[in-house]
C-alpha cells in the first residue's frame, strides 16, 4: 500500500509532460499530492494531465510556460498559488540537451544560449518565484522541498556535450547555494541521472547506447537506467524520511560517476 504522505500538499513539476517529470508527477499524485504540471509542449502536457487525473483522482493544473522567460515564470507561479493553496514540492526538472559531438570550441553560440537559458537560468527563475512564497508556508518542521534535476555530466564533464555539462554543474552548485539561503525552512537537493531513455536522447535507446559506446562508458551495475530509478529517489526526497537532508546531489547512474570508468574518446585511454 502506498503511503499518502503528500495528502493536502501541492507539487509543482517543470518539464512535467514527459520523461522524468511525468514519472515524478504520477508518483507524487499517487501519494496524495495535487499537481501543477509545467511544460512548453501544450499537447503532451494536456494528455499527461488528463491521464494522471483519471488514474489517481488528484487535481492536476497544466500550465504552458517557457521557464527561460522571467515574465512567463512569474505568471506561472502566480497561477500555481492561486490554483493550489500551497506548493510543498518544487521539482525543477525542465531541460534540453546539446547536439552531440561538437566540443566547447566548436559549439555554436545559439546552443550555448539555449542550454544555459533553459537548464540553469530556468531552474533559478522558477526557484526564485516559487520559494519566496514557499518559505512562508506553515508546514512543520519543513515548509517545503526543492528537488533539482542535474546530471552526472555535471559531475564528470563531457566534452561531447560541453554546454550541458557546464549548466548541470551549475545546477549542482545552485542546489548548495539555495540550500544555504533557504535553511532551515526548506530543503534543497539535486538528483543526477546517468543514462536513461528520455527526451534528451530523443526517447531512443539506440541513440543513448551510441553515446555510451562512443565514450567507452562502463556501468558497474551493468544495465541501463530507467525513469523509475530516478523517480524512487525523488519520492524519498519528497518524503519526511529526508527532512534532515539538504544541499546534496544524489547520482542515480549505476555507479558510473563515482566508481565506473569515466568517458574518454580515444581507445588508448581506457
């Protein structure tokens, strides 16, 4: 039986229409949360929202928003708090990937701008707009919880996806800074997925395995990651079991970042 520890609490998930965000949404709703789902893909957002409501019976408010635009983010936050009386969980998940291959010196400026605007600036803007309201909430002992989606590419930089690595390293740093700023009322943590089939790989296992082979990536636990692997850690961070944890980054990667062989691009190196 699933414990309803989020009953009476609201959760806001950016990038909520697909991938990890969709997984987080189903998991939080099944544990009692009403949801605000934020995404830029209106059609997919509506489909996901309706399915969650049908399967869980929980309230789901879909909001189309470009998280890189401060005016849209502030309007989204205002609507979210008007629709729900609290946002206890903020799951900052929206993100996009690099075109695979060009190193930092060959990366086009438009890709640099796009990734930093969405993956780093977007998480910062959403955190600012939500947390200034969240910290006034009356929940005890924790007024709210912030969970960022980072990446193992931010832990071990990868020159085939340089902008992605740099902005995800920024997300990990921002997690620690926000944990300082929002203590003791709000916990802030990050999850760093490894290789999981999501929109970053165009939902293609073949494309993902190609990048792993190209980088001679070794996974100690010897399987590909799933969305559910990441969702389980997010559920823990959303639960009372994690109330004394803040400022941490949790790699969910089968051991690649910390005990596996890092990605190299010349066979003589591995």
